[in-house]
C-alpha cells in the first residue's frame, strides 16, 4: 500500500460510520497510543467498542487490526525520527522562531511545513482565505507575504469573488484558515481551488476538519487562543519562506524600501 496512514484516513473518512470516525480521530491525534494499545484499549479511549476499532481496519481496506497498527507504527516511528532530526541545529531550522510561540502552537510537522513553504515560493499566485475571526490572521499573512513575493491575493472577511478564484491554475496555491466554528466559505474556497487543480494548504486545528480532509497540506494551529495560534503559525511560515528564498525576498524588500522612502511612508 502506497498511501500513508494519515492519507488513508483522510481518503476514507467521509464514508466511515460515526463510531469509526471517532476512532479515526483518536488515532490521528494520538498515533503513539494507537501504535501500542490493543484494540480494546483504543476503543475505551475513543469511547466505542473493540469491535468498532476492528471494523475500522476493514473499512480502510486493510486485512485486519494488526495491519492497521503496523501501518500506524511505521508512520509514528518515521515521524518521531523526523522530529528528532529537526530538533538538531541546522542552518535553516525554525527552532528559534518557534520559541516565543510555543505555548500557542501545536507540534509543527517539519515535512509538511517544508512542503508548504516550497509551494508558496514556487506558485504562480497565492490566494489567502480567512473568514470572520480568521480573517485577521489571513490579512496578516497576506501583508507579510506581499513583502516576500508578488501575486498574493486575499479573500474578503465574509466571502470571496468567483471571478478571482477563476484565475487559479494548477500552479497556484490557496491557503485556507479554518478554525471552529468552521465556515462554509472556507470549505467552498478549498473545493473550488481543488476543482481547478490548485494546491490547498489548510491552517486548521484538526487534520480531519472539513478543510483538512481535502487539503494537500495541513498545518495544525493550537486551539487555546485561536487568533494567537494562527498568527504564531503564520510567522513560522513567513520566517521559513524568507530563509528558503532569501535572494528573491531580499530583492523585493529592497525595492519596497525604496518605494517607502520615495513616498515618505515611515517617519523614522
């Protein structure tokens, strides 16, 4: 099987029963426990029967619970090794940037962060969508990203223009902020982007949130202080982009500084 455990769950999630969805959510959030616990222990933690846990394995197209656990164990071990490697000092490490925001951030998956940054740098255009409360963070990311690259667009606080989404291509990237209470606009933007072949990056609180289920890349924000967690994660993205594409970002910022000076934007 070529799909990872998380990809398999995401793909099959809409077709699972209510009880199986509860198990899937638990396993996604607590992969270490899922890798080590028995089916009965997992059922108890997820609030379902042992039978429901076993049935989930078959619903995912596996041969049984042992296959499900083996798939989970491999992914958990790979993730643990990746996090250990990422914690070591490196030239492009984001560890320093994360320190001030650690209380608001969920553990950031370094692989997905790297994929997101790569997409945001290479895309022909970036469309950032955030509605209602999430729009504050969306606007901040839009403003900061405009200092690093061109062709960055932003949704309205309560909606979006289909005329703008119509310009998305397979080389475009859409960033969608989506935290409870999840808005239908966020899901609609993501769905439209997928239809047009654009890459979707979800900044959300759960991998299996409505937008997380269809996103190509999911970056998890903490849930205690919603806006602060979104801003903290956005800062990590911006810092990583700046380091990854220092030459391009430097040229754009140099040009902006010249314009700021000519227009007398800043007093000092």
